[in-house]
């Protein structure tokens, strides 16, 4: 059980580094909802965020995953660190120069103001420069330092956003000719949001600068080619994931859905982030674990057990969020004019759950160095996303985007399972996994889609209790064995 305890410890710490930023994200969402003038401005911010996510993937070009792969296999770990750092350093600077030179062209093409393009380019560059320093902390098993820096980043962002949106206008109103009037611009809420992000990214990179000054700036071309060969398929998979997760806002804009509807959709989408929080924390802890334990004799059984317990926890989170969705929307989306888009939340929660299961199932192609398969699966998902968005948005607007997302992740999950069992068989407890997943979906649908039960919290608590009892009944032997185990003296 020490194996699982070590995994749990790392997941807990990395989870803290993920939970805290997501909590901050939950706080920022109502801040944006309250202080942005209208849903249209919220839609504009969401579209720019989507571009940020997309280009974050492009600028990392799979080097993060390649770093983990070769850090664990190469004898000269310093060469892996320096080669990957130099690669990202020069590619990031190249992007910065090109982005600033062509910002007006990009602004004309995207319909986004040139000054927002400038902020975005700088943010992307600074974040790209932090990729290998953060990866190095994870590879060297320094989760506490990793978590502290990540938490510091989002704290700076939150405090600055709070200052610019909520406090600064009041200070200027009290003293129009005071010192704060120098940095105050009326109706500049979107600009302040991206200034806050930029300053947080800059502060993070300053903390991580020693990772650049203490390395030997030697570049191994042979190693770099191997890393690129391994990482480029990850890039295409990452682009596909970016399309699945965030490109819907961009597509909605391209297909002329009103920005007000995009804003309402994006704000309510955040309620589904509880599942993203769980999935992301798990992924951060599990990826290094998968590689470091691949040679163990019982590795496949270990992966199967981990997947089952992921489904157990994920099924409960899925049910909990959907059962209490009408309570969660009040603090997270505090303006009622946004709530008409709440109908997408069950689909988004379940879609992210499917993605988490896919993360578990995808271990096979990473361990046997067939990352191209992951790219192909992700491209299938991206194709489904694009096709369904194109077909459904004209008639269903943003709800069509939510349907496309769950269809894409569900398809990827099934394809990966089928292919994985052929090339790297893992003895998943499929009956139990399907039972937990199916019962969670059934109870969620009953509590959300039956009008007479939507506000009946007695029934909702009963459904949660029944689900927990089912877990206990199914896992009773394991739970009792853990409880009865005597601690070592």
C-alpha cells in the first residue's frame, strides 16, 4: 500500500496547487460577472481566454511531456534540462517578436483590440518560459515548491484583478485628482483583467529565473531531435484538446452567436470546473507515476485499480455538482441574467469526467512510446467537435457546443479503451466502473431534468446517500481491510 500512499501524497500536494487556482478561478468568475458591464464583455473576455489556451499548447509543442519522458530515461539529466530550456527560450522569443510586429494584422483578423493582442502575446511568452522550470520541479519531486509558486501566481492575479475592478474606481471617485487617477481608465475592465494576468506571469518568471541562470547552456542536437520526435505528436494531441475544451467560444464567435450568449455560456460553464479541478489535480500526480512505475511486475493491475477509484471519486463529484447546481450557481454566477445558460452544466461536468477516464486509459500509448496514437485519437475528438459545432450551433447555439464536447470526449474514451486492450492489455474492472458511471448519470439526470424534483432537496440528499451506500456495498471488503490494517510499530 506504500505505492498508493506515495501517489496519494503527491496527488494531494499537486491537487492543492490545482485546487487553489481553481478556487481563485471560482472567485474571479463572479468578479467578472459583477464588474464587467454586461454579458457581451464577458463573452469578449472568454474568447480571448480561449485563444490564450490554444496558443499555450502551440508554444509548448509537446516539450513538457518529452521532458518527463527523457528525464526518466537519459543518464545525462542536465542535458535534458538545458536542451529543453534553450529550445523553449528561443521559440518563445521568436513568437514574442512576431506577435508584436503583426499585432495590428492579428487584431484586424480576430476582431480583438490590438492592445489586448499585445497583452496576450506577452502573457503567452512569459508562461512558455516557465514551462521547463515547473516541469523540473515536478520531475525532481518538489511538489511543495511547485505548489507555492503556482499558488503565488494566482494570488497575485486575484489581488490585482480585485484592485483594478473593485477598489481602484472607488479610490478615484473619492479623490479624482489623486495618485490613483494616473492608472485609472474608465470602461477599461477588460484591459485591467489582462494587465493583472501579465503582472502575475511576470512575477512567476522572476521567481523561476534561477532555473535559467544555474543551467549549463549547452544544446544537444541529437537529444533535441529525439525530444521533438516524441513531443510533436503530443503537440497535435494538445491542439486537439484545446479545440475540444476551449475552441467552442471561438467557433461561437465565428458563427456570429451574440457575445452576450457566449458570455452567459462561459460564466455557467465555470460551474462544471469542479470536475476539471479533480481531473487536473489527478493528472498532475499520475503522469510522473505512470512513467516511474512502468517497469513494475504488476504495473497493469496497479493502473486498473487506480482507474477504478478515479471513477468512484469522479462519479460522486459528478452527482454532487449536478444535484446542487441551483445552489452553486448563486455564488459562482451572481447575476440572474446569466442563468438561462445553466442547462449546459450537466453536459460539461460529464464531458470532463469522460476526459478524466480517457486520461487513465491513455497510459498505454505513452508507456510503449506510441504517442502518435494519442494524437490520432485526439484529432478524431477534435474532428467530432468541429463537425458537431458546425452542424449544431446554427440551430442550438451554445447548447450545441456542449453536446459536441461530450460527444468528442466520450468517443475518445471508447476508442482509447478499445485500442489499448489490443496493444497493452490492462485488467480493468469494467463491470464496477460501468456501474458507478451509469448510476451517477442516472441519478444526475433524475435530479436535474425532472421538474418536480429539481427543487426537492430531500430527494437529492437521498440520491446522494443511496449512491454512497452503493459504493460502500461494492467496495466493502477493500474498505474493511484498510480499516482493520494495523499500523506498523
